[in-house]
C-alpha cells in the first residue's frame, strides 16, 4: 500500500470512528425519589425529549448527618469520568457529597466535602451544581447556603435567605477557597451555568423569595460572573431545579413544577423568549430534578443490565 493511500485510510477510519462515537451518545438524566433517602435514580433518552426510566438506586447515600441524596448533579470530564455531587441534608450539614464513576454503575468511595465548614452558622448547603470550565480545565461547583444576618433579610426569614457560593477543583482532591458566587439582592437557589460560546455564559436561577419562587436568567462573559441583565421570570411560581441541554440551534430547559407535581420544559434560541414544549416531552412519573449528561451506548447497556439486576432483587 502506498504512503498516501495509507494516510487516507487512517483518516477515513478516524472519521468513521468519530461518527460512530457521536451516534452512540445518549442522554442520561440524574434523579432522586422523595424523601431522598434511597439514592441515585436515572432516566435515559436518545432525542432529549422522550425519557425512559432506568430505575435505581445506583448509589445509596452514605455521607452527611442525614444520609440523604437529593439534587444529584453529574458532569462528565474530558477523560470520560463521571463526577457527581449532591445535597446530603436539609439543615446542619456544611458541605455536600461527592463520588465518581467510569460507567455510572460502579462508584468510588463517597466523600463529604466540607465546603462551608469555615462558616459555623451556615444553615444548609443545597443543590450543589457541577460545571466543567473547559477554558481553564477546572470544575466549578455552585451551591446555595444561608448564613443568618449576612445579607439584608428582604422577604425571607434569616434562616432561609440564600446566596450562591462556589469552589473550584481540578481533581476533586484539592479545592479552592469557598467564595460568594452570586448575590442578586434576593434569596437565590438552584443556579446552573450554561456556556454558549467563549466569553458568553448564561445563568439559569431560581428567585426563592416568597412572592416569586420562579426561574429567570442572567448573563456574563465569565462563568464566575458577575452576572447581569436579569430577565423576567420565564416560568410560573413554585418551580425549581433547572437543567439545560443544547439541541442544534436551541436549548431545552427542564424544570420541576413541584407544587403541581409536574416536570416541564421550555425551549429557547437566545434565552430571551421561551416556548413551552412540555407537551412534546415525556418524563416518567416520580422523577425529581437532577442534571442531564451525555454517555455512550456502552454505558447505557451497563445501566440497563444493572437495572435488570435491581428489579430481580426487588422481586
């Protein structure tokens, strides 16, 4: 075989492998079941609209005073490793849970990350959210905490006046100093970062004040902010737990309408107008908010095998 033909063959093989890899990607949606004591549950979808139940639990909570696993946030790193953080308790815990996995079935030993240990009056650490910052090759972890009398009370009681905090890490062994991430002037929880392009980020957040309790967006040229130009709410009241996926030239924002016990979705092209697409999505009953991550067909097959094993043990 001539050298040129050999190079062409190598390039074609690489191209086909790339195409095969992309076609194998499926969406995995992390979840929990109330009251959050059982552990990690999962859904899967090929199109990002129609979801099927993979059951669970795939990881039972072992850390934190209350041994809860709520709000599981999963992010896949550039090496393919899945990293997960979660809420370990309603009140009292001054940190969050962490574990990692290669296949979402076999998990590392769970760790408790005491991110708010330096603030002894911290009431809670809620809904830690992972974001991989590919510009700086680091993970950003956000969460909501209340530190009584730290900020103007506004509409909320002192033990329910949340702000967003963050830490960063490259290896989940060494973490940066915890810092304030977001103080929009009101109680805020459930913030998630979306990267549209370099120097172009959107933050989807919940205004947790009593008159609102709904979702809006803000914008920044840096994932750590500052975020500005807050939008009007794009959901009704009593909504939370947003997670976002990109679909071609638009974005789907899933969220939990917890008062009505529904899981809803909107679609947007520019994060300025939002179309309700709840009628186009199918989400199994009982699903509670987590995050959506892409995985391979191989990972899905491992999960399906594990789901069958869990079902057989229950029977």
